[in-house]
C-alpha cells in the first residue's frame, strides 16, 4: 500500500489502519458499542456533528425490565433524558435484545421484545439509534418509562 507521496506504508492487521505518518489507529466499526457514546457525549464529537446530524423518529415504546434494576437508577431518570441503545446478541432470553443505558452508563432496562425485531436489524446493519425519555408514570414502587426511538443519520 502506498501513501500520497508514493512511499510504502507499513502492513497492519485488519483491526487497525495506517495514518500517513505510519501511526496505526484502531478502527471503530458501526457495531462498536463505544460509537454511540462517542457521538452523543456532551462536549465530545457530538458538538462537531450536530449541524450534520438528522434524527428520524421511528416509534414510541416503553422500557421493559425496570423492576429488575436498582431503584436509584430508575428514580434518577427524567423526561428529556437521552438513553443509549446497545445490542446484546448473547442474551440468553432474547437474541434480539437491546439494552437501554442512562447517560451515566447505568442499565435502565430493555426495548420490549415485541418491539425489538426491526430495531435490532437496523442496529446490526450499522444504523445508529437513540432513545429519549418522553413520559414517566409512577405507581407506588413501579415506574413506567415511555421513550421515543430515533434513527440518527449524518
């Protein structure tokens, strides 16, 4: 492989790519779990791409499994909070499972199994999805958290 000056570039394994100065950098693929946090973290790359980003509303649903996570995590969530979606392909209960994480990285729950077929296919195809809390209904110790799911395009 040659760089722009027609000098040979060092050979690298498939998990790294070479910069013109010969420095190897890790390759981040669309399915890399760190990609959504890089693009949505406050003060991070998201501030650079906001003018180029378009959010396409897909559907509304709710967070499943909130009764199985820490109550402090559920209580900390507010309307308007952004959630990160992460595929769990090795989930023993649902091969299409999509985990929902708070902005601090805490597990909040899952996309309901009845809703995750299309979302999991989109994510597996490299599409970036995000969720936003739209409503919280508290009934005693139980909370129903409604979310809007968007596909993010650049």
